[in-house]
């Protein structure tokens, strides 16, 4: 057997079973069957991953430890659910089980000593953050050569001219799906070699019912909305014929659909994170952590309408980061609510690299959520990037303009890819990558004072460390050793 160390996520025993359960689950189960997530007491101790040198070592260690923890601690509860004919599904990215049951089974599960917490997993009609309409532009702001203004704004073309375009880096995207044959995306898809396609290890669909135009369990990348195709275009998009919309045009992408026509829930987000940490074939078998991406772009959030609790994704994000993967997230589009509007998973976590949105003049977008994190009181966002009037790929091989922190986050995912392509030894070194991006951002200040932090300070809770700058990040890193910073 494999010896594992473990830690508890329970501060004290609950006085009764209902204390362990989200009240929304109890209410729903009182009326019939409902879906929920059971987190177990025993969670894997991944501290040793910090001591491992390479991304592959980190990934293999994390996957083995997480799977061992789940296997050794879930048997009893899985036997109970199976014997009762209860529909369920085991996860290992955190030690949890998805269950669909009535009130009686819910109570029995909650009374178990190995159950730590039960969260809701209902799907309601609220998707990724909605924003104000994109500004009407009579003509797009193009730099010489047809490069989009936002790409030039962060100085990506200067980095390209130095020979760093994202080669050798893989970016994962979880979103509404992806139109993989879009002219700006096809040649960047890891499953396409120029003459044949192989979706194994390159695509996963976490939508098992519904699915709109894609249907459920799509065997190939498909976007049933448009949002995912747009975000991936900003990361890698280039049609080879003058449409340059992506920050890292030589990087490769893989994808997971986590929303059904724009609507997600905790279990679909979790399923995608698990697949990214250990990609599998199309049958969900033969996982290989060596094929995990360097970066995951997350242009979505899980709000109360999708019944995510504040901490329901925290263990999952922490474990993904421990595997050496940069987790880039949109800060949210609730800036109209002022300070403390970074309010929902996954942007609220310390392990998430959370991104706000700026316009073409480096002004913070009115919709861009302000910090601090409503959950942890951490300074958020970490940095900002262009997110107003972003032209990128959409369905049917077309292009469109959109605004939101959803549009800002892909710039940072692309910048991380440029950085790793220039310094391959940074692969898996999440903290160093994030620090380099932060400390080389263009400092921006604000009249807003949020969370007791003056907007005149750097960092602040409006812009974070500032608007990202690819030239400063890469050139400072290339010519100055990390120890000198």
C-alpha cells in the first residue's frame, strides 16, 4: 500500500449533521432528489510538491498523492452509496464525491464521521460574468501590420520580434467550449498536426446532458455559446493571413467545456480541473500528467446563483497550483458595486492569479471588480490587462468585439506562455511566473481606497500591480537573474 500523510479540513466536530450541510441542499432535498458535493475529512498533504524541481515531477507527485488519498478514504462511503443504489461519482482532484439523492440519504451521508462538508451542486441560469455592451467602434484600432490594439498595448509584438512567441508551451482553457476549426485557432490546437486530428488528451467535455448545438459529451471541441472561442483567440489566435488577435501565437491549446450554453456548476468546473491535471483519452482512461498544460485560463466565475459556496473550489484550485500549473482567473464584472467586489470563486483565492480589465487608455473598466477578495481579504486583482472592446474569434469562423474581465484574463495566460517559452526552466514555477508578471507591470494608481489600501499605493485594489507589459516582463527576466530582483 502507499503511505500518505493527510490533514483535516474540519476545525471541530459538528454538533449535528445539518451543520455540515449547505442550507440550500437541505431545502432542495426536502422537496425531492438534489445534487450535492461531499467533501471528506481527509485531504491530501501536497507540501512536498514545492520541493520538486520540474513541472512533470510536481504533476506526477500531486496526481499520485491525490489519487491515493481518495482511494484509501472513499471506499467505505462509496460502498454505502453503491449498496443503496444512489447515483454518485468520485473525484480525486480534491477528496470529494458528487451525489444525487433524497433527504434520507443526505442525512445519512452527513452523519458519517468521514464527511467534512456538503455543498450544493445545482445549475441555475447565470453564466460567466456579464458586462456592459462592448463600445461601438466605427473602425477597429489596428496597429501597423494588422495587429490588434490590445496586443500591441501590452508590447507582445516587441517580444515576438525577439523570437519569443509561445513555442513549446501548452495552455488549457475551460469555458463554453471551442470552435477548434476556426481559422485563427486550428493550427494552434495540440490535437491537430497539420494533416490529421487526434482529440485524445486534448479535449474533454464535462457537460453530460443538454449541451445546446454541441449536444452532451461532444467527442471533439465544440462551443455552444461563443465565449470560449473568443477567449482562446486572445491567447493564441492568428489565422496566418494577417489577423493577429493572440498574445502567444506559437503556443498550443487544449480545452474542456465546463458550461452548458453558458451555465455551469461546481462539479463541471471541478471535472475540468481534474482533467487538466491529468489529461485522459476520450474514454476518460489512461491519464497522463505529463500532458497537463502549463497554464489554465478561467474566464468564468461561480456565483451564488450557481450555488457555489465561497470555499467549494478552494481545495481544487490549491491542488491544481501545487501541480505546477498557473491558474489565471477573471476578477469578475461587479465593479459597479465598488470595493470588495471580487466576490466569487475562483478569483477570490490566493492560489488564483486574478485579472482586472482596462481600456485602451489604461483606465480601469467601470465593470472590473475591485478588491480586496470578499472571501480572504487578499489584495485583488493581481494585475490588469486590456478588457474593453477586444476583437477576437467567435463562432462560424467569424470575429466579434466583446468586453469584460473574461477578455482581460487571456492576455495574462498568453503572457505566461511567452515567459515560459523564453525561459523553459520556469515551467512549473508558478510563484516565480506570477511574481515576474506582477513586478514588471506598468504601475497604475487610483483615487479609490479599497480595503484600507490607498489607491495611490502599488499594488492597490483597483489595478493590482498594474497593467501587464510583456516587454518588461520578458526582457527584465532574460537580462536580469531572478536573484537580482
